[in-house]
């Protein structure tokens, strides 16, 4: 039986013509569309065999040269899978006929690992170091991360050494190359027992992490390659440290700027003073001018949080004023004297509105 005749194409037909002819015939003769029709089933088998050869340039060339080795070769699943024989809503594909393929031993990137670290506010300004215990997958030493180890060739268990798998559907028996041994019938590798063929094993490890000065609350510090080893030799994931920063009793952080409140005495605010204000690097002296009001803000450039990319934020100092409670006669007399010397009209805006 000539394969070109079976598919009804010329010997000089292009690959596309051969594929078109095969698809057209396969649709018409598919066993699920011709249940109980032995002629259709037989024809269907014939066109499948013809396409196995003519659909592959290498096999087709050998067939054209009259070489006989063609039939004995394991047939890859090329052209069969993912071929959709839909008609009238019913979908039948070869993928359903064969059992689901075994999970591929393909490389896969390892997962990222995440852990939280708490640092105090001061540590977040100065930087910190943490030593963390991390449970992570490491590449398996027994198999070098491949999930398989070499051994002397033995018959393949899955196909019992035949190199092909068979599946029955109605009257038809389909066969395909055994994926475990790639159709060779023998295997020279076995799954690694140390890592259950994963190529990686769980290990507890200490990781040393440097937390940079100025780290932002909730910042995610990424250590490339510090996560799980990949499956079957795949690249590792990352380790991500999520930094939690504790509060500070004086400073409030806003971006890379810091805010704090500096209380002044009434006398300091009125007469001006040099006062110590806290900064992340220790106290600095600022000059408060006479007549400083409550709520007034001073900006201390580059006294805020260090920026990981360089530079620093600013520190904003807001003035609060503590007023003494004056109930003694001498105190009241002095206040009256002061008021006479420096008359004030604090509610002048109200007065204007009343008029
Ligand atoms: Zn292993
Ligand atoms: Zn096999």
C-alpha cells in the first residue's frame, strides 16, 4: 500500500498539502465519528500510518528512497496531540485516548522564600544585621540537582522493555513511544532516592542578612538566589526579607523625612533660645528666635533617615510651648508688668469680625 495513494496526494506534494490531506481524511474517518464501522477504522489506521511517515521530512525522505527501516522506529507523537477533531460540538482528541503523560522532569525555577525581621527604629537608622534560620530546598548532592542518577542499562518498567505504549479504544489500538525510555526500551537512569527525583532536598540553614541604614518600614530586601533551589537543576528563587520597623518615642517617619515635637518654655519661645533637639545622630543645638510660636516648624536639612540610594531626608521640628501655671502674687505682678511692657492683642481677628 503506497502512503501517497492512501493520503491521495502527489509524490511531489508539499508538507502543507500532506498535512491538509491527512487532517481532512482523519476528520472524516475518525473512529468516534464512525462508531462500529470497521472499514472506516481500518482506513483511519492506514492514513495514520501514512502520515506518520510522510508527515516527517526525514522519514519521508527515507521512504522515498525505499528504505525499510521506517516502520520499526518508534513514532513520536508529533502531529497527533493537540489535534482537534471537533465536529458538531463533540471534541475528541488523541490526548484523551492516551493516558495523561507523566509529569515532565523539566527544570523549574525555585520558589521565593519570605521571612519577616523586626528592627528597632534606631536600627532602621543605623542599619542592622540579622542571622536567620531558614528552611529551604537545596540542590540535592546525590544527583547534582538533576533528580536522576546514572546506572547500568536495565529494561524499562513502564513499557516492559518494548519501547512503546499501547492504548485501546474500541477496535483500535494506538501505540506511541514510551516517554520513560524515549522508545528505547531500556533505561540507564533511575530517579534519585535522596531527593525523591525532585533534584533538591530540604535543609535548615543560617542566612546572614545586612539591613541597610534607612531601611523603610515594610521594605522587602531581596537576596537573589537565596530562595529554594529549582527543581531538576532549575535556577534558585530569591530570599525576601520583609523588614518591620518599631516605633520611636520622639520621631515619626514620613517617607525619608522625620518629624518630632520640641517643647519650649514660654520664656524660651518669647525671648529666643538655643535648645537641644534630638536627631537620629544625637542631639544638635538649634537657635530658636524670639517670638517663636506654638506649631511653628523648623527644617533641619539632611537630618532625616538615610536613603538607601544615598543622601538623607530632612528632620522637621515642630514647636510646642509649655506655659507655667502662675497663681502666686509675685508671679501675677511680673506677668502684668510684662503685659504692660509688651502689649498683645491675640484675638484681633475676632474683634474685626464683630464690627
Ligand atoms: Zn537527588
Ligand atoms: Zn519504556
